[in-house]
C-alpha cells in the first residue's frame, strides 16, 4: 500500500466522491474537501488546534436549540451568510439590495392600514417611513406587502424583552394603487448580536465588537417578483462601517429628513425616512438582456460605484 503525501491524501479523498450520484453534491463536496485540506496545509494546523476547533463547534451545537441558532450566528459573523446572499443574487435582475434576515423575524405580524404605527407605546423618538415599491424598471407595484420589524430603542426585539407587548415593532403594510407605503415607528438604535455564547467568545478573541448598526428590517413581496429581504441602515451610526455580521450596505443606508412644524400647530412632525424598493422579476432573465435598474433604486452618484464594485444585486433568506 502507498503512503499518502499531503497532495496524495487530497487526491485520495476526492477520489472517494467518484460514485456520488447527485452531481451538485459531488461538486460541493469536492470544493469543500479541497478547501479544507488546503486550509490545514496553509496554516500548518496542529492536532491541538484542530481539537480546539472541534470543541468550539461542539459548543456551538450544544447552545443551539429551537430558540437560538448559534451556527447561523457563526455563519453571519464569518461573513458566510452575506457571501451566500451575494452569490445568489448574481443571477437576479437588478432591484434593491438585500440584507440579512437575522434570527428575529416572526411570521404573522398584524397587517395595518397605511400610516399606522408599529411602535405602540414604545418610548423613543417618533419617525415616519414612506416611499414606493416598484419593479426593476420603476413601475409602481400596487398591493405589494411590506413585512417590517425592528428592535426597540433599548436594542431589544420584542421576543427578547418581557417588557414589550407581543408583536411590538412588527407590522405588515400593503402598498396603495400608486405603489406607495407609509407607516410610523420610533428611531432604532444599534445593538449587539447575542454574544454570551461561543460566537461571542470568538469575536472577543479576535478583538471584534458584536454590534449591528441601527436598522429596520423589511421583507417586500409582490406576485411575480422575487421576495426582497432587506434592511435600511441609519446613516451616521457608529457601527455602520463595522457591522458585526456584514449586512450594512451603502445603498441601504438612509438618513432622517427633518420635517418642518405642521402649519399652525407649532409641533414638529416626526423625522422621515424615505426609501423606494425595487423588486426583481421572479423569472430569471439572461444576463445580456437584463433591463437597467429602476432610477429610484439607484441614485446616480451611487450607481457608478455600484457597477464598479459588483454589477449584481441581491437579497437573502
Ligand atoms: C439582526 O439584524 O437581527 C441580526 C442579523 C444577524 C445576526 C444577528 C442579528
Ligand atoms: Fe436586526
């Protein structure tokens, strides 16, 4: 029998995949083995370090249950979730950028009339969010559904905080005949991802903070279009450039528009966020025939830079 060299061992492990019936599985496992073997060779990984890695992954498994998914958090903090999302959207028609779903989404938020507040009596600075949902060509989409959720100004989602009512800061809104939406809320604040487990230890060992910049999550859906999972990030937040999970993007960064005092009332209207969402058509369009993105979703100053960076758009689950 042959004694395997480093490269011979990789070749032997790859050869074992020869009878894998599912071609996609074969492709993925081939790349995984190549990269894992390459990683061990490149780092000169010691048995003690490999054991530490296994113990770490074991701890990630032990803390994971139906309420806490430490593996997804690990993927998020390593930038893998954001990468999967970018790669997926190579193939989609241009629309608004997407961003991470995160672990705090809850299905079944109440549908509310346009203009209503999702904030109940949550203490905080009131805001109004408004804009339009369009297709990738800027044509308004009536009856699109916006599913919205955010953390309270104390940095906690309703499911993490016994002092908030169930479904607080969550709501669903349907666009009107002009594709417009509007609702009220309170200004979000930056908050840490759960950092009391093995992923938190790993962040600290790397000298990293666990914070996400202030944001508001959206899932925007309309018949015949790709669901858009995204979030709007607040310009000027201290963590906008160093989001612990790599979700924040330039094109999803919004500022507050100051509103003037309402006529004759003397009281100031809430600050406003204005943002238009553009949805990609559900059917895949060959790259060469893709239409240009909607104007409203790609302000001129950003569009040049964006094309230079990637030429794609994305959303994620
Ligand atoms: C969030 O935005 O809710 C989130 C996303 C990824 C990891 C943790 C939290
Ligand atoms: Fe979030």
